[in-house]
C-alpha cells in the first residue's frame, strides 16, 4: 500500500495576504505570549466562556460596537475562525439591539453552516436551539416567537422580503460570508442597500473573510471597513512534483502518510462533493482496518451539505488523546465552518461549480480547478491554532498558471429564473437597471424572462401574472412550482406534491452499495412504471409508508424518505396559502403526467431515432453535465405532442410540433426578447 511521498520535500511558506492596513483598528501579529496562551488553551479544553474570550474578535468588542453605533453600514473583515459569525450577533444582543422584540438576522450561504452556528451559539448562550437562537433554512424552520438571533440561508432572507419588504422586524442584518458571492447574497446586497436608505435605524453588517473587501465598501457608498486582526501561524506549503492522475487516491495516501510520519494534529481534506467524500472515507477506513494496530487510531469524519445534523456535529467533538482526526469536507470548511485543532490541510485543488450556458439554457455542475483565492483560504485553515502544513496535490506551476485568481460570482454562471420571479413579485420590474454589484450577462437575464413567459408567470409585457405571483410563493424552481400549480387543474395535487418532494431530495433516494449493485438495481427495477422516472419516484413514495425495514429491503435511503416527507408537509402547508385545493387522481396517471408536462415542457427533447414519422417528445427534469451530458428524471415514454399544445398554447405552434422534418427544438412563438426586457 504505497506510502511513498508524493509531495516535494522543500517547502515555501504561505505569504501573508496583502499586508493591508486596518481602517478602524490596528493590525498586529500575535505576541509570543498569546501564541502559547492559545495552544495551551487548545490543550486544556477551555470552558465555553473562556473560549469566547480567546477568540481574535474579543479584544475588539467595544471598538466594533462603537463603529456599529456610528455607521449604518459597516464592512467587517476577519480571518476565518476569528469569531465573526458566532460572536458578533451575541455582542449585539448583549448591547441591546434586540430590545422591543427586534431581531438580529445573520445570513449564511450554506444550510449546514446556518444550522451548525445556530446550534453553537445557542449552546454558548445556554438556551435551547429554536428559542432565543434559531435558524431557518429551506423546508426547515427552527425558530419561534421568542427567537432574537436568527441564522438563515441567504435564500431564506430573500424570501422574507415577500412577506416583509422592509424587514421591519430586524434591527440588524448581517450578510455573512459575503466573499462567497452566491447568487442570493448578491441579490440581497442590492435589496438591503435600497431599504437601508429609508430605514436609517437598520444596521447593516457585511462580514467577509479577508478577500477583496474594498469592493463591498465601494458598492455600499464607501462604507468603512472594520478589520479584525487575525492570528495566523505560518503554514508551510508543499506541492506535488507532477500532476496527480487520481486525486482521490492521492488524498488517501497523503492522509495515511501524515498520520504515520507527522506530529499530532488533525487533518482537513477538501473534496468536491458527497460521492467523493464518501468514497474517500471508505477507502481510508478500509486501509486503516488492514493496517490494524500498526498505526494509531484515525477518526474519519465526513462533512457535506446533506449529512444528517447529528453526524455533522461530530466534526466539532475534540479528538481523544492518542488519536488523530481527519475531516473530509466540501469547500464548506473553506470559510463557513472552523474546526479547531486542524494542523494539516490536503488540497487537491478542485471544487464543483455551477456553470450556465444561456444559449442552450443548460446548467451544469462541473468539477473544475478552484481559484487561487480558494486555495489560499484552504491553506489558511492549517494555521489557526499552531504552525501548520498544507499539502497541495498539484504542482506549483499549476497554481501559478492554471488557476484563476478569484472565483467568478455565481450570478454570472447560473440560471436566473427563480430570482427574476422573486424580484418581479417584489415589484422590481426594471431588472436591467437593478443595483447589481456585478451584473449578470444580458442573455441570461433575457432567457430567464423568456422561460417565465413560457411558463405563464409573466405576460407579454413582462409583468407578473396571477399565476406567477402564486409561483413565487413556493420555495422551489419555477418549473417545479408551475407543475405544482398545474396539478390543481388536473386534479392530482396529492400525487404531484409527493413527486415534487421526492425531486427535491432527488440525488439520494436510491441506495447502491458497491458490493450489492445488482441487488440494488433489481430492487429499483421493481418500481418501474411505464410513465417515466417521475412516476417511479411517486411509486417509491407511496409504497414506502416510511418503514425503515421496507426501505432497507428495497435499497431506499430511509433518511431521504423522511426528508421527502418533511418537504411534502411544508409544501402542503403552502398550498393552503396560495389557495390550491388538495385533489387526488389515484390510479390514473394521465393527469399526473399532464401536470408534469405543464411544468417541464420547456425541457423537451425530441426523440430522433430514424424511422419515426412523427417526432416524439421527452420531458426531463434537469440536464446534468458530467463527463457527457445526460438527462436526469426522464419523463417517458414519449409524450403526446398535443399535450404540449394543451399545457402551453401560447408557446407552441401546432404546425411546428407536427413538422416531422424540423431539426431544431421547438421554437418559441410570440414576441419575447424585445418586449420582456
Ligand atoms: O465566522 P468566523 O469564521 O470568524 O468564526 P466563527 O464561525 O464565529 O468561529 C469562532 C469559533 O467558534 C471557532 O473557534 C470555531 O471552532 C467555534 N465553533 C464551534 O466550535 N462550533 C461551531 N458549530 C461553530 C463554531
Ligand atoms: Mg463565519
């Protein structure tokens, strides 16, 4: 089992970033005293209050509060782990910002981060999670009337604008992890900047890791930047001599190598997603088993978005003496979560990124090299508690020449349908002139408008229709919400809700262990219905009855089923609000398939096997582009082209559908591009 070093032994220290001078505070390196204090703290396992006082933000508490009192909008920059997310809301609470029942809201781009920091803060404050401290993420609201500190995903705060356009129940809004520049965070920037103008008492804090904070300042009319001086220990960086053919294998080898050759300290590995992480963890466990007592204990812990929360909490548990912990994470551990005790970082240099082709309307998730900014954040994770080491599984040349400087903001590489619908329902009609920090490409905006027009959410003037207003109320993609709303007409909302719920937990329903692939695939075949993958999902949902035993026997992930049931309950609750009756078409699949078509007709592909006289149409849920493109959730068999006319008469011309010789996808009819802008 190859333990030959794959990295170069010479090291070059991580250069400190920029050496920017603090605007409002004085930057200084940690003194020798502080350093030993800190590592001592790690060893002694401090009480929670002591830990709070040991965080880099703590000495600046008063200055920070004074700056917040003085300025309406403040940019806060601080190294990851300095206490921005967990401490600042508490300081504000202690300072009285929640008097008169006002709330402090703090957004996070990632669900896991929102849940995990809320749990941590409720512990620190000694209250039950969901009471004074709560979190809200899509399909899961863990808050109550009493909640004063509310952590939430950026997408959830965006939705709150629908019910409370001036966010009047909040005294402070913290847009955290601003450097991540997610689509929702970027939209929030524009909206918050706007409401801050007519709500002078609202405090706005933009919190970011040490990355390009001047841009935030410029966007927010030169708001001052408060820099929290970080404590960062030196990190030695190692590169591989040659590019790695198999970075997963390289990760496993590196972890074991560190484990047997290096001084105590935990390891953090960055991979791109759940599948990779699970594979890596399995490989590590397998090799540790084989090595048995020849090596000290190695605790292997995964962390990714869909991991159940009890397992997420494990990564924060202190490592038992004599053992070593290895956390295998997505880039959630880059800046959103800080795990104490990490000394070694392994960085293969990749991340999963959404990209969008506005010409074809195809959205894809591609594993690509991460940016240099990301790579530096990752390396920085190794130097929080002591001097650390970062092993980059790529060459120094690749770092210099093959990586982009920074990551392109999501708004420039994603489908905007959802966000456009939301902005339209907030009464923002002129999207071209919306205050974007970085505007999306024009074609992407136009395509989103076209799609919404096709779905009937916008009229030919680009105005929101009654249907569109209802669609915006549902926290799902426009096509899915159209499908749900169409189920009213076809009298099958019970079944459609189950399908929608299953689609939203999509990737993780079928369990396919490597050693039982054949059994798993056979089990899956049993759910086949001659109406397509959507009906298969419905079939699984109906048959499971949420029995753990049944799920086990049928290779279905019980956890995913439970989650689907939760999602379905939430959606059912929303149906009442948008006044859609619950109806059932049990046993008759035609109405169900029509409702699906009504939502997804925009995703039609023509079957072009030679021999067919008339084209046959397929409906798909999403196109996923990995090594080659394939459709996920194909609605088959081919649907009747008259259905397309029935569900979207304004969109399809009968003639085009019948024209068997047509080479292209159905073209849109009506005047869209010019009129909708
Ligand atoms: O937001 P920022 O990166 O500046 O730091 P933070 O998330 O507030 O983390 C401050 C401290 O809280 C770190 O030492 C974390 O390890 C700790 N923390 C924790 O122990 N458990 C959590 N779920 C979240 C944070
Ligand atoms: Mg944070």
